[in-house]
């Protein structure tokens, strides 16, 4: 990130802050769209980054909304999405939540279980409407993904064997339910064109099997995605070169082509590159044999996922925006929270830093703030700033803190 731009923003808004480059969002969206077969639809997974200006940029690039909560629904609305085209998913949808989503215009749902189907049917019937359903399936075969969500025991979707059971044919036919297709999300950070293609092949084959088993016309296959991008470091970016050709060949050879639509969903690939977290060094202190760099940010702003052990802890890049390279140091990089888990990196080699320096962490536009422990210790959330070509556009802040509710108030 440009040092003078970041220093200017820090002087106005204080640190820490997230800055999102909307040109990078537009560029990644265009790139991913161009990597999919002609006619395929792309959905933006709001869980990666629901910030309205970021989401709006992705919408303008041609993607629809994949949402999993009423908060994400609100963000999709702010980003200008047509909610009748949004896909609402997630393994634990409450009856009141489904009713509110229907009321907001949502009609497409990813259904995760028999209980979920029952709730969707009841809500649709009560609202005197019909919902378009994709059955989320957990195929038996394990995928190529860093965090596999299929082919293993999982809370996500129906095990395929539940849907190929002869009784399933009648069970999927419920009032208010229009069965449209199949959804398979294999996992995130799928590392190569070969693995992305193999997973899409598995999704298409699963859809063909279920079309026969359930005796319905499959008109949508949501093949998930898991398109990769480095997280919080400057590791080389995986190339998607050749993906479009591979997927097109595969798709056109499927018995479902051309009667069905092929959908994909992505969060990380669309948002990660655009986001930088800018933070101030508060302290550099020795403890026995180690040096601790204390920042004004930590796992409450970056890395709920880190707290859960998902970031390789030596793999974070810190760019020093206050001084040019003046030698290296080895340090543990920690935040201001009262837990030793508040650590962004251990034993990291980095350019020398001093108290007061401004640092930038790249590639945190996905699963940055949205995946963090924002409530822990009640610090304010960092502001989130969108910019384009060095010009600031909008400033937002996730609001946290307790607010008393009274009996007549509805929590949503
Ligand atoms: C069902 C589903 N779809 C899409 C995504 C987005 O994945 P990614 O950010 O890797 O593109 C996730 C992430 O967990 C997911 O669970």
C-alpha cells in the first residue's frame, strides 16, 4: 500500500483501519468471471466480506449475492442487489429468519437437511409462496481443498446416501418447495486449475446421480468454488490460466448441458487482494530470549481464524510504512488483548520496527474483520475505508457494544 496515502488516512481516522481498493475488487471479479464457462453465474459469498462498497463493486462486475444471515441480507440490499436472485444458505436457518428472508424477497435457498426442508416448506406455505431449492450435498468422495467440507463427516448438507435412499424421492416433495438443483461446496483454497476442475466434475456427476435418484429435472448445479488467494501475506498468487477452457470442456460434455445453469460462488478470490490492514506499533519489548512487537490490532480485527489456528503463524507479511528497510529483526507479533492467543505471528523475521511505526498487512480483504473476534475486550472495530486510484471513497464502521433491549423490541 502507498505509504503517504496510508499515513494520510491514519492521521485522519487513527489506526487500526482496513482499506479496500475497489479497482482491485473490480479487477478480480472480471478475472474470475472470465475464468468461468460462458453463461455460468458467479455468486459473491458475503461471509468473506459483506462491506457494502466492496459488495457493490462485485455486483457491478456481474455477480449475485450468496448470503447466510439477515445481516448479510441487509448488506446485500445496501449493495443494490436484487434479492429475488440471491441465494440464501447455511446449516442452521431459524424459522423466523427464513420468514424474514422471504418477506425481503429472497426465493432461492440452499437446503441442508430434512429439518431445514421442513422449515423452508412451512415458511413458504405460510407466506403463500414457493421457494426454489438447491439440495446441498456432501458427496462421498473427499475433494482437493485445504479445508475440506465434503467427503468427510460434516454438518454441511445431506450425505449423498440420504438422497439416494428410495424414500428420499417422496420426502423431497413438500408443499411450497420447488426442487431446482444441487449445491456442492467442497472447501476453500482449492490450489490448482486441476483441482478446481476435478471438484466441478464431482459436482456435475453428483447432480446427474441425484437427478436420476430423485426423479426431478436438475436445472441448476452450484459447483461451489474455493478459488484460492494468499491470506495476510505476499505469497505468489495461484494462476487460473486455462480454467475456463477446462471447465468449458467438462461442462459441455455433461448430460446436464445446456438445459441447466452452472453456478459458482466465491469470497476469497474476489475480496482478499483488495484489503490491507493498517496498524500502529505500540511497543517493542524484550522478554527473556524473545522480542514482542505489540500492535493496536490483533485477533479481534484480523483472525478469528488465527485464534482458531487457521493462519500459519509465520506466514504474515508486515510492510513498514514509516521507514525503509533498516535491517531485520525476529519477533512475535501480538495484539492488545489479554490472552496469549492474541498473536498474529510467532518467530517472524521482519524489517526492523519501532514503537510508533505504521505497518500494513496485505491480502486481508476476505475473512479479515468479518472472521474476527470483534466483541472480545470491547475495543471498537477498526474503520473500513474504500478507495480507488488513491482517492478515498467511503468510510464505514462495524458497530459493536451492548445495547439494552426492551420486551417489545425485535432483535433483528
Ligand atoms: C457454502 C460456502 N460457499 C462459499 C464459500 C466461500 O468460499 P471462498 O471464500 O473460499 O471462495 C464458503 C466459505 O466457507 C462456503 O462455506
